[in-house]
C-alpha cells in the first residue's frame, strides 16, 4: 500500500483509552483510602514524582478522562492556538494551514472532547515524516505526547506491529523533552542540519536540527 493513499484516514479513529465504570470505581476506591490515611508523610509530594526540569503541576487522574485520537482539520483555529502556545517559534499560520491533502496525516488528541494536542505527518512513498507534534503547555507531562507519538508509530507499522514505513523527524538540538520522547520510542540520530531552525526569541542565533529516524 502506498503510504500516501490515505489508508489511515479511512476509519482511522483510534480510541486510546475510554472512560469506564471500572476506572471510576477504582479511582473512587483509591481516593477513599487516601482520605482515611492518617500516617504523616505517607504520600510523597506531587513534586517527588516529577523529573528534574518537569513542570510541578498537580497530576490529573488521567485514567478517568476520556481520550481519543482522531483525524482532524488542522486548519481549525484551536490547533493553531496550541501551536502558538507550545512552540517558542511557531510555524506561520499559512504553513500550518497548508498541511492538508492526501500527502498529510493530521491527528488530534481530545481529552474530554477538547483538543489538547496534535500531530502533522507528511507521507511520501514508504516514508512518514513527523513534521510537527505539540501538546498544549497546560497538558504537558501527562503522557499525551507519548500517546500521539504512539499513534504515528502504529500508523507506520504493519499488522504484526513491525515497522512498515520509515519514520523521520527533525528536532531542535535544545529541545530536550522532545528528544527524550523520541529516543524513548526508538528514534536514533542520523544527521544534523546546522542553522536549520530560526532563533527562539530572545535568542538570536539559528539552531541546529537533529535528524532522527525510526
Ligand atoms: C514534546 C512534547 C510533545 C511532549 O509531550 P508531553 O505530553 O509533555 O510528553 P509526555 O508526558 O507524553 O512524556 C513522554 C516522554 O517524553 C519525555 N519528556 C516529556 N517531557 C519531558 C521533560 N520536561 N523533560 C524530560 N523528558 C521529557 C520523557 O521521555 C517522557 O517519558 P517519561 O514520562 O516516561 O519520562 C511537548 O513537550 C510539546 O508539545 N512541546 C512543545 C512542542 C515541541 O517541542 N514539539 C516537538 C517538535 S520536534
């Protein structure tokens, strides 16, 4: 199958986790036991769960949220708002809106029916290029970036879960969280493009791109 034939778009809705009575019941049980615990210092502070450099935001009970990854119209205003909030040097509105048509796969992650992140992939022959992935800063660090990346990797894999298409991407050398995410999911560095990215204000120097492949 040609990767650009839109195979993923037909019925490509992937439910990654669904609200279930069970998970509500489990959460309610855990909360009940928490509220009756009296041992001082028993529970670690929320910050103790967070790696250095992570934002110290209280965790949401992610298992109680309905999450859905589905194809989206990336030119809808809410996605450009996420783009501008997440990136220090966002794409222009025009570049963003141009990512439509059969050579693009655009997916959104909805949490309780609200979009919180997206991916944009370009599809050519047997290659998938992850052009953009972003999670709104208010929702970063909750595993949503990983869900979105896994959706791309699932798309690029065959039914036996073996890589079917090569997946490429570029990332700013300074973007430690994105690089950590990509390495975690098996991407390897295959090259560098010095001066590829425009500076993120207030910096004035262009930045090197690391090219990665999986
Ligand atoms: C990169 C981005 C998509 C990650 O999304 P996220 O929802 O915050 O990431 P997750 O919570 O799913 O974390 C998944 C993995 O990413 C890495 N990661 C995420 N945030 C990190 C941070 N602040 N520091 C180090 N590693 C981090 C870790 O490997 C993490 O796995 P772990 O939790 O098991 O350690 C998000 O930070 C983002 O939108 N950044 C701005 C846009 C951007 O830079 N996009 C990439 C362009 S190439």
